[in-house]
């Protein structure tokens, strides 16, 4: 299997005591699969994503990629955060280039890759803009371009469009799906939006809180683009809403 999450548990120790964020979470992800993780606040979705990225270390369990254990960050996994992490003093092009600089990629090759990523993400005309000159959506596009520039095996997304209204989010979801289909990458997306997951996912993993565990693992065998009002999607939405409502 391409990506394996094996019995991941995470415990936080703080002044008020011990908090178990995740408890023996296990699932596999196939190459080029689009997986969405949904669940109520506090179920450990973001913590799990950071463990897959190598930003956080699990208290127990292992994450395997290509049959090798993940123990730290790597350019083979790129993460896009909910709040943009662009360098405010650098232009869009310079921000997209940063990961390649850290990789010590040849300068001419860097410029070529950056130009390609800006074109793919619709940012070519904004190459010389600074983050403060961009809308929230364009900032997230720049984050995605920076992630894709590294040519990672896996793209990890932590609610990148959460701050957008529903219409704009739907447009960006379709844009994200187009990028995924063209780039042939493995995507793992954390979201609070059931509708977003239903539009995008090959699989939807539903998590429950206190501690975070997998409640359901649903395969979505429906062609894209998807109609949110089709009978199949409506039934899936009802099922997922019912599972999540148990925890409120």
C-alpha cells in the first residue's frame, strides 16, 4: 500500500492533565487517491494531518510511505494550511520558489518550475504581487502553487478554503479537483464541510472525538463532476450527517 497510517495515537500533556487527541487511528491511502477527512471540532483531524506531514510525532504508531516510516518533514509531502503561511516580504513568485531554494534546485530550473506552477494555478499575472495585495483565495492558490512546485508525492490540505463563502468555496473545490486530475498526485484534505468532501473525495473518513477515532470509512464510487442534489449524494450526505450528529 502507498501510504499507511498504522495505529496512530497522540497524547498531549499540559498543566490541566492529559488529553488524548487520537486513539489507534489506522487506514491506507492508494496512490493518486483523493481522501477527505471530516468530523466535529476536536476530533484530531489537523493533528493527524500534521503527523502524516512529519510536523508532529505520534505518541504511538507509525506512518509509512513507500514502506518506509515517516519521522520528519520531507519534500515528498507538502502541506497547505488553513491560514496562509506566505512570507509577507516576498512576491508570489518568490514565495512559490522558496521550497526549491531550500532543496538547492538549480536557479534556471527553479525559474522554469515557478513559471509552470503560476500558469497552472492561474497566478501568472500576480507573479510580482506581495501577499498583502492578494485576496484570501489568491493567497491559498499561491500556497498550493508552492506545494506543487516541490513535486511531492502527497499533498496535504488543512481546510484551505474554510474562510470562503459557499459559492466561492464550490468554485475553488472544482479548481482543486482540476489540479488533482492534471497533476496525478495523492491528496488528503481535512474539512468540516460534508458537501466539499462529497464533491471531491474518492473516500471520506469520518472521525469521532474524545479521543479521535475513525467512525466510518466510506468509498464514493461516483463519477465527477458530481451533482450535490442527486439521489446518491443526498443519501450519502444524510448518512454522514447522522454519524457526525451523534457527537453533539
